[in-house]
């Protein structure tokens, strides 16, 4: 469920008309619904929190650490933090954002295959919940960093279970040839090594097999393996207090079958790895944010080729604003902001202004007939949308707006061209000149 609905012929986000926001803020722009973010987090967390088999020995509910990379806007993060969310982070910047948004350090997980020493030191000094170690070199560097600070690093070791899944090869992370984690045999050895290291406190193991997973079967297979490895570590006399099962549960992108519900997922997890006597961690991202956001764009013109009749719907959003179709062949439902009064359709290639053939959102899509000046919404754009934006072709980043009920706020403004130019500095061997373009 989301809170983007037509009211009196116009699309609204909660109690605010999308057209009004487009006119006041300009297009392209991202719009987020607070109510949708909150609902998605609560549905997922309550499904897991309700399972007695997933309570820790101390009676702790699972840690739901929102995958910050899906949408790291501070207002989005604070909305979720106020619901009780932790944060799964993959950089010092994301840790800093989570802290600024009010996420407690003891709810922050630090993942990723290429953490620098400086990032490790920052995480340790901050006192985060755990660092997910993904290789032997990383473990050795972390031991050195922790020792130099006089601290002990709480870690889990990420295992690559050899089970890959996801909506695209670029977001499959658990296959044997993917860059993430270590093999089970190496993980068992590293865990023993970490247990004898005074600078490291091994707490458990982790896995994450991919994103946009629409079938629970591969997850169940991976989790079953994780259970066996927990038992093997304990049989070796090692303590295992945590089990991090990552994220990846898919969301409906409107053209796809309905994925398993959070309740179905929680039931599978409880039956597969429940009652292990550990604290469980989950890291949903797309599931929380995707359908809580839209990208609003305006039609520049319709270009119809005289020879073929092919129609290009040229819009002011581009691949630098929403790269998912270009990078992942992703599908986004496209809806007019003003509800169509008839059922007449046109067949369009929807394209942006960027000088790349790849700047194509869809080809041959049947849409309501549209004309220059019309507004459209790319649905399910709340995850991996604005957060992956760039200034390619020297285009300003799209602004982000958060709505709550009938209130709204620009939570990341569109930079001016002057703002963009001021980020760059000419070397001093050039003759002084006025960098500002004349009006």
C-alpha cells in the first residue's frame, strides 16, 4: 500500500496535490510519503517482532537496520529512526547521516567490502553495534585499527553461501563468484582466528544474497546453510550470539507478480532458523522506501517521426535523475498526474534530455495520450532513485520533498547553476576571469 492516490481527478501524495508541488518546486522532483515509509517499516518489523522464535535469549526483538543506501535523505532516515529503525550502512558518510538522523550507535551495522582504515576507526570510536567483516585482509586491518585505538571491534563474518538471487545480475550478491563475503570454510577459520585476537570480538555470522527477491526459496536455502554453520561454530567451542540475515525481499513494481509478504517471510525465517539462541538482524531497504516515493517530470514535447510514426515522449527528467532503467533495465509504472478523462492511449518511447541513447525510461509503452506541459509520475522511485542521482550533462540534482498529511517540506533543494560551478576551482596558472555567465 502507498499513499499516492487520485482525488478529484488529480494525483495526491497524502493530503497534498502533486501538481501544486510541481508548480511550486519545479520539475523534475522527488516526492516521499511519510505515512508510506512508516507503514512499510511497521508491517515488516511487526511481522518479525511477533515471532517468539526470533526473540533473543535476553528477550530482545530482532534489530531492523534499514539499508541506508536505498534512500539516505536525512528526513527519510529520521522518519524511520522515530519508528525504531536501526541503520545498515556502507560508508562513514552513511554512518554520520544515520547518527544525525537520530539512530542510536548501538543500532548501526557497518557493511561493505572496502571499508578504509579511517572509516573503521570512525565506526569503532562511535560505538556502533557491529562491523560486518567480508574478507581476511579486512579482518587483519580491523584488528590493527582497533588495537591502535585501544578498542575491541564487535564483528560478524559475512559468509557467501553460494546462493545468488535478485531481480538483476548486478544486484545478486550471494553467488559464488560475487565479490561479497567469504566461503563457509574460510569463515569458520576466520572466526576461530578472531576469537583468539584480543582486538576482535566475534559475535556471529551474516549473509545477504541479493535484492528484489520475489521467491522465498533461495532465501530459505541460504538461511538453512547459515543455521548449519552456527551449529558448526558452536560445536568447535565458539560462541555465536548474533545472526545477520540481510535484506532483499522484493517489492511490487506494478508490472510484476506480488512478492511474498513480510508475514510469509517472517514465518519462513522462524521455521528455518528460529530458536537458535541468537539476536537476529535484518536489513530491509527497497522494501521500505521504493513505493514511498515518486519522481515527477514534465513533458517537454512529443516528437513523432514522420517516416515511422514512432513517438518519443521527451520529458525533463533524465537518467541522471533516475538511473535504474538505464542500469538495470528496471520497469517503473508511469502515471499522468492529472487523471485521464478517457481511455485513449498512445504508444511512446519515454526519453530524457541527456545525450545518451541509454537515457530511455521505456520503449513502446502504452500510456494515456500526453502533450507538452503535462505532468507524469514515475512510480516506485523512492529507493535507488535520488540517492543514485548525478550532475551528468551538468544538470542540477532533482530536489526531494517529504510530505506528512497536508504539510510538505523541501528536504533537499535543487542546487542553482552557481552552486554547481562553485564546487569547482580553477588552478592558479589560469589568468583570472569572471566565472559567472552573463544573465
